[in-house]
């Protein structure tokens, strides 16, 4: 069975300044923990600060982190500081030239930039860079940000000033880790749409300094034994250098708009957001779902792995036993060699195997974290029925996804989002369930235990916190373009 169709992840970024450490290997493990955020390519750039100046090293390739790097390639990346990136392509074709970190030259040396997010003013930025005679090498917005910094550096600014000016030219979602010969710059856009956290490494150095890392999620801090310090603030620039960590502000803070889909699905359940693990949040989503849309069943199942915390929460609140009725082949996982579309359509089995003896004669409710295209849900339902389930009900621990994302998540066009096209009853028939219900938007927000206005939830509401230029809207918002 195919794994369920989902919104595709964004990217993972990591940065470190620690001259006494093997920064490339630490970055490798950071990226390894962030692998779920992007499986197409991986890269690490380092600067080795010596008495003769800073030497630059880079290695990137297509594939998973563990496929791209080995002990030999990591040994060829000496350095005092590093940035790393694991990529899912949201802009630019999936080619090695678009793999990150994106590297450009400047008056003060090379800039290696790792980006998570999407700019919405790419056309404007591209035009202004081309007008300044910049020779863009790739089709990514990430390279444009690097060139925008280089332009200011070449005009005589220092790193902090140049980056601050460049960031003010960018609109959209961007969490960045940028290696320079002198230190690492990390920042988030003014709404903080994509996450980026700071961690502290070990003890203070002999000169009383602490060493810091930045990463997309706290799970990347845990794997390297770093302590979570805090999230980078929207509009904040963090500079990691010989002097430790210095914080600057390049734009007044606007209303926070963390992507709520990070909470529901993208980020790992063991990552911490707003001081608690996402596992706890997802448990509450399931509890709330059981209150809003109960099901008269014998057993609660979760779609592995991402639906399981909400399924456990549902089971707790409904006081119905939770069971494992679908076993995932843990050794299939994500593979660099993706099946072709025709293979997928022919039904290639990527291993979710139903347990007949658990399911036989049972009325079950299966919980998933989201329903985006609906192309594989019916296969799960069919397999559950073939395994003997008497009734199959489906509950989704988020609201219907009706709008595409423009901020770094690869959603389909609006006309491919099943909830934008069909009513709940039509989807029930299409996927073959006895009943289907989604969590309400209010329920999803209540479970965050935070102020709802501090999240972006545009793919559920169509209310985009950063205006999407008309030409970009037309690429994805097909229904709305037609309606207009
Ligand atoms: Fe996240 Fe959806 Fe907003 Fe995109 S539109 S940033 S996926 S909540």
C-alpha cells in the first residue's frame, strides 16, 4: 500500500559556530534529525578560520543525508563554523544545481545560505537583481537572498548591515542559516512562519564564551546534545561568532504567524514548540476530535506514523481501546528513488500492512492528521475492510485543507485539494468510509493553548497573512481565479 498522501515538507536548516568541534559531523547529525523535512538533496558548507584567512569547503548532492555524506566526505569539510541544509524543492526544479547551501561570492568572501520557506516577491527581487547585473545561477529564491546580501556587502556594508538590508527586501517566509568567513547569520521573517531555534553546546570555553547552534527544530539539538535556549524571534538576526551569540533586530516584530501545519504534521512529534512537545499537542488534537466527532466503534487506529498521537488522544477521550491495526514496514521509509507516477497509480505497495486478527469483525475508527488529496485514503480503507473490519470510520485531526500554501510547503493547486472540490459526503463515498469528520478550526486552535492569531492557518481558511501577488495566486488558486 502507498503511504498516505500528504502536504510535502519544507526544508531543514542547521548552523553552528564552534571552532573546537568537528562542525561538519555535528551538522551531519543535525541534518540527520531533520531528514523528515526534505529528502531530495543535502549539503554542508564550512569555513575553516586559520591564521591565513578563512578557507571555504562545500559538499552537496542529491539524496538522503546518510546517502550524501560518509566519513570521507565529512573529513573533507574542516572548519570552525558550518551550515547545512536538507531540501524538499518548493521552488526550482529538483536538480543538483538547486541543492543548498546556495553559494555566492562577495567582497568579504563567500556566502553559503540555507533556506527554509518561500519568498512571495521573487519576481520583484529577481528583476531588481538582474537590473543590478547579477548573474543568477539557479532558479531558487534562496540564491536571490544570498545575492541580495552580496550586493550590499559589495557596496561597502558589513555582514550585519548587509544582511539586514537584504532581509528587508524579502517578503514571504524565510528561516535562514548563513555561513560567512567570520560567523553564522540566522534569521526568521517578520512573521516567523517557519521555525528556527537556538541551542547551546556544552560548557563555556576557556575565554568564558558559549558555543551555539541554530536548527529548524529542537529534535536536531537533542541528537547533538545541545540545550534548547529559545526560538529566534521574527525579524531578529542572530550572529554566531568568536564573541558567542549576538542578537540584532532588522525589522519591527509583526504579528507572529507560525505555520500551524508544523504543529499538526510537519515537525517531528518530539520537537518542542511553545515549550511543549508536539506529541502533547497532537494528543490534544485527538482528544478534541473525539469530543467534537465521536464514533460508536470497538477500536481506534492511527495511520502510521503521523496519525498515531492523535489516535491515542482520541482513544483516551472516547474511552475506546487503541490498537495497532496497520503495521508500517520501517525499512521501506523514504527512499531517494521515488516510484514513478505510473507505478504509484498502478498501486505499488510501500507497506502499510493490516493485521487481520486485530481487525476481524471490528467496527473501527481510523485517525489521520490531515486529508489533502485523498488519493491513498481509499486504499487504506479498502485494505482495512479486506482484513475483516465490519465498519470503517475516518476522523481527521485538522480541518479540511481548501487552499494551497505559498510559504514553503509544496501543496497542490487548489483544484487538486479534495476538500476544495467535494463535500464531506462526497469524500466519504470516494474513499469508501462509513463516516468521515474533520476537526473544527476552533478545535485545532483551542488545542494549541495559544492565541489563534499567532498562527498561519491559511490552507484551512484562505486568509493569507502575507499578501500573495496576483501572478503567483494564479499559479495555484485556480478556483478563486475562475470565480473572480
Ligand atoms: Fe502552514 Fe498552511 Fe500557512 Fe502554508 S498556508 S504556512 S502550510 S498553515
